[in-house]
C-alpha cells in the first residue's frame, strides 16, 4: 500500500495505490482452486491558484482485477449451468469460482452508469448479474471550487465525471472488450415467438464483454465527516440482456425478451467516490 494523499476524506493532491490478492485451494478446504488480485491507483492534481477548498481538482482512478483458476476449477460463460434461486451456478461435476468471490461493479463508488453491482455478464434466464473473473474501471472527475448557493449557504461544490469499464467473463475477454464499445444486438436472437437458443448462447459468450461509458454531474456538500454526495450518471451504452418469462395460463409458455438497463442513474453517499 502506498498513500501520499494530503487528505484521505477529500484529497486534492498526491496519489494512492493499493494491491490486494489471495489464493484459495481445495487443499486448504476451499470449494475451488483460484487466485485473485485487485489493484487500484488514484492520483489528484490541483488546477489553478487559490486557497484550499477554492481550487479545481482533477482526480483519476484506475482499478484492475484478475482471477485465475487452476486445478480442476473452470470459468464458464453465462448460462452454461442452471442457476439456482439464490443465483448460484449449479453445474454437476464442474467446479467454478463461487459467485461471492467473482468481481462485481456498478454504483456510486464504482461505475456510475450502472446500478449497484449491475455491470458485467448476466444469466440468460433470470437476467441477474453473475459477475466475472476480470475487471477494468477508469474514473475521471473534475471537482469545482466550493461555492455558495442562494438560500442554501456555503459549502457546496460541483463535479463532472466520466466512468468507463466493465466486468468481463475472463482475462482474455477483457483484452478484447476494452476495444469494443457496443454490444451485438440481442434482438437478433429472438425471432418472436420462437427463441433461437443457439444464437442466445453465442451472445452470452461475447455479448457482455465490452466497455461501457458514462458521463455525469455531481453535487457535493461539505460536512465534518466528508462531503455529502449526489451523483447523476448517464450511461452512453447500457447493457442489453435476456430475461425469460413464463405465462400463468394453462399453456405455461416460456418466452425470452430482450431488455436494456436504464441510461440514467442517481446515487447518494458520503465521501468522495475515490
């Protein structure tokens, strides 16, 4: 760990680096054999002159996460195994990395173009996020000097930001996905009312491995425990995904629809995002 920030609650200059990693093995009682590493590097720059709190601050942060299975543990594309009601993959005879240990992203301290933990691959039946074994996230933010607002007083500040990245199925998919800004159209897999299962499988193999971009505006209010923060993010290319629906009539027909996450997301929290 390396920390040269001037103020951990509201940094204006310096940099910060942290690296976290571990390995799990069946030899030590783990359900799966895999290694996991997550690194983050953030830096902060004061722009212009002025007293503290009345300066522009450019902040940036990059996070990279990787997981590597070994032994008999495997990485499978979304939908390769049936999913239980709890969201766990239930492959018989195949060991995968447990769902809680996979990477998830999205939210006020991550990618503000997604809801909490909504980034990355999704199950083709339920449409729920299932995580991935690779993560890339880059956040840029320009923080404006504090100002006073009519009838509200002092201590307010604004910020504009750009978040990019996603959760990817594998490390190899991440390398290709960083150059891909759009998904294939999942509607092409759905010649209603007949579901093209093979097309859906192909989409699940590549459809979620792309780079998502979001831009937005933030409002800050300074408090003794850190700034109160409202962030309004707009996702330029939100994720499209499948979800299965079963009718309740006597025919019990199951259909699959193509849906899309919302463009606009709002977050409220305490403290700067990074």
